C-alpha cells in the first residue's frame, strides 16, 4: 500500500512538471506574439 501511494505521488509530481512546461511554452508564445505586434 505504501509503495502504491509513493508511486502515485511521484506520478503526480511529474504531471505537475509537465503542466508547468506546457504553461511556460504557452507563455513564451504569447510574449513572442506581443513582441511581434
């Protein structure tokens, strides 16, 4: 049970990191477009 809980926590952290990367990529796209304007 403890192993499953630990694994789930690690999985959640990697998901959070992936969402952060997507968010920052999206943010950089917006800033690039605003600079073009």
